[in-house]
C-alpha cells in the first residue's frame, strides 16, 4: 500500500456532508478523487465544498479505481453499488440499513469475503467510549455469562420518518423524503433505521447472535414504524428486551439506556448523562464518568475505520458485514413478527 489512498463517495448527500466527507478530507493520507450524487446540483455543491471531482453517475466515480469507497445511497441501491465497488478492487463502507432484506445482505457479505476485501457497515456507536468501556468490562469477565439485557434507544427521527428533510445532522443539504418514508427504498421505519444500531450493538457487546424474538411496532403493522419493541433470545440462552423510539426534535443527541445482568455482575449505562455503573456480585459499585464513559458519537468513526482497513488494519468487530447481515435477518423477523403476532426463530447463515 502506498503512502496515500484514493477515495470515492457514492450517492453523497446530507449524511455524507456531515460525516464521511469531513473524515476523508481531514486525513492527509487520503485523496478524495470523486463523489457522486444523482442530484447534479447536490454533486456540484459537495464537490465545491470538499474539493473533489463530482459525477451524477456513480459508475464514473468507480471508473477512477479508488482504493476505498463509501456507499451512502438508500438501502435499495446498496447491493448493486457495493458489489460493483468490491469488484472494482475497493474496500467499502456502506451505510445502514445494510439491505432491504437478508438475501442482498448475504450476497454483499459473501462477495467481500470471496474477494478478500473489507466491507464495513456504518454501525459507529461501538467507538463511543461508553460502549468501548462496556465491552472491555464484559471481556474482562466482570459480568460473566449474560443472563438478561435491557436497552432503549430514543432518537430524533420522528420528523424524518414522517416526511421531513432535516435529519438534524448539521449539514446544509436536505435528505430525500423517500429515503425514510418508502419501505421499498429505506427497508422500513424505526426497526430498520434506529433499532439496527441496537441490534448490532447488543450482538457485539454480548458476543452472541439473537436467535429468536417476538416484536410489536407502532403504528401497528405499519411499514414505517415510529416505535419498536422486541423480546429476544441469544444463542447462549440469555434474554433481551429492546425498544426504539422516534422523538420530537428537542434533543439532537441520541439517548441510549441499557442494563446488562450476568452471573458475576451487572452494568447500567446512560449515554446522555455520560454514566456507566458496574455492580459486582459482592455489592461493590464502580462509577465511570466522562471522558472514559462519554456517550458522544463520532460521526466519522466508520469512515476512519475504513481508512485503517485500507492500510492493513482488521475490520472492527462491531462493523463487519457478517454482523450486519445477521442484523438484517433479525430486522426481517421483527417486521414479520409484528405483522403476524408470532414468535420467530432466526437462522444463522
């Protein structure tokens, strides 16, 4: 690998303006050789802002043979763009939701593994100190075998899921309403957009896949749900109660609350309060605060991980396509369970 790498961003928009593009252009080892957007005005604006050639057709960006590619399109376009980028020789970061359903997710995963390329999915929360520290404590044996986990995530997505164009990300670009309101494009509402972060998080924290669940959504049986509730089982026998809510725009910062219970102890976390509490079986309590338990999100973390992969680092465990493909399978089961009122088993493929 040379001292510098070439990067391209496909279907750049509001989120890329606030996350991918700043991270790429801040790294002196990265040359941003192209960005694309089907919106020619958007492409020109972002090209001028970040000093990159811009294209309406993403294939023209890939023709420049970048070493790394960020795919920032809606889920409906992921499979075609991701596989094309991998086959063009690039390591790839794709935004979540990873895919519209489990089939495309597995095909993207399998293509990356066959070609020996890194395929990361935009689960950036494991990089937040509060979750990194939680994982370290779990791996150190402070919790022991996981018995039960509860997790709630509330995010300011009510507007986006209801047709707003402002995701509250700080960029000037507006989101396309269909990206969040048409399931055939977006993969769904709260369960796909918000809970996918939770599903990736809990499987990464616990180190076990979810193998069974029953779920409900609000509005009931809606394709674009605002709120999601799931009772789940891990492969090791532990249980989980997960919920995701779409809030009104009073707080831009996502609100994570979780508790994890095991044979040796328990964890309790509040991301907005930047607080993590470890309770050992002896009754000893250890409190962690910011900065080591900060709940702040780094929107550039997945892009930075992609750059590191291009220079030889392994894919972070919380961002792998294998994890993300199972998350999509779990999301499929959530929507099916919510519509049928049935408990479902989830295959691990």
